[in-house]
């Protein structure tokens, strides 16, 4: 099911999001959980091999936050056992951040004149995480996967699910990308709220 949905989503995002309009909370959540578990398996392994999760080596914000906590607090206290906890942190932060992102997307799209409920944003965020599983834990490759994911989460998914005109949806995407680049320029990271 994961591979089939990913294929449809990555090959035809508007068609995919049109086809899942009738889904409830559960299906997108299981998809997000599956993607997050795959990322949580590979990320600690890559970190253990000496590559930290940063903005240039992690497609998920959850990877970066979990790595910072692992590096700053868990590794000094637990040694290599910290990487097991890091995997759990990645999944937990992925779910928490998905909820927060869904709220932001819902508010933005409703303010822009879109029609729909929070569940629409939840679907866009959960399914939009799909590119991150495609080597989203490798340096520099993760940048492309992260951008692709952002476009699915903030543009294709909500545009279809909230029935917003393309121009307004594109404006929201430009604002989000601009804010992300501004945060990166000012703080040196896209998760400035997290521990450094």
C-alpha cells in the first residue's frame, strides 16, 4: 500500500490528492507513520557513521531536532544506546510537527479563501512527506527531497483539497519558501526554535 500510494503521489500529485478526498484521519496517519519509521531506521545509522542530521543532510525537521537532542544530551549520558532513542524521537517529532504544520496550512488556505477542514491539511502534510523516504537522510540529496516534500505539502495537496485557485496557492508556496530561506539566512538553520 505504501509503495503504491507513493508511486501515484509522486507521478501525479493533483490526481492523487483528488483521489484521497474521501479519506479520514487514519489512512494519512498510517502513511506518515510508515515514512517516519523508515526514516527513523536509517537516520540514526547515518548519524552513528559520523554524518550529523543538519539542514543539508536531513529532509525531515524531526531528524534535525532529534539529532540535536541526541548529540547534546543523550550521547554523553547513554553512549551508543542514544541512537535507539533517537529513532523514537524522530517518529514522535514527525507526528508532532505534522500536526503543527497542518494547523498552519489550514489557517493559510482558509485565509486565502480555500474551503475545507483541518483534515485536508493533515492529508497534505502526511502524504507530502513521501519524498523524504527516498534517501532523505543522505547529505545534499535530502535538500531535493525536502523541497519536493514542501511543494507537495504546501502547494499541490492543499490546492486540490481546499479548491484554491492556482495563483493564490502559488503565492502561499512562495511565502513559505521565502520564510524558510529567511530563517536559514538569519539563524543558519530551518529549525531555529530547536536546540543548537
